[in-house]
């Protein structure tokens, strides 16, 4: 999927349409939920893929934290924006 670029990327903002944010939140939520309920073998595969045991485990935990944070934060911002539009 290709999108038209808006604004100057140097301004530090990325603009997404509400439907794009909804799709992104859905993906983040699903990944987060899957990782939260994954079998130990799956998590160990992820750790192994991400690097040596200690670094891989730290990276895996970091990914789960990022998924948790951004799925919640994007959801919050989307609801706030929709509330402002709905008045």
C-alpha cells in the first residue's frame, strides 16, 4: 500500500488517517495478545532469533513492552481524536 507523503518529515510528525491507525492498533493488539498467550517454545524461538540468550530475552521483553505501550497509546489518541470530531 502506497501513501501520499504529507508535510515535511523533518518536523518529526507522521500523519496517518484514522482508518490506518485503527489497522495499526489492531495489528499491535493482536501481536501483543499472541505473545502474551504464546507457548514457551514460541517465546524461546523469539529469544533465539533476537540474539544471544541474555540479549535476546531483553529484546523480546522490550518488544512486548513497546507493543503494550503503543497499542494503548494509539488507542487512546484515536478515541480522543474521534471524540473531538464527534463533538
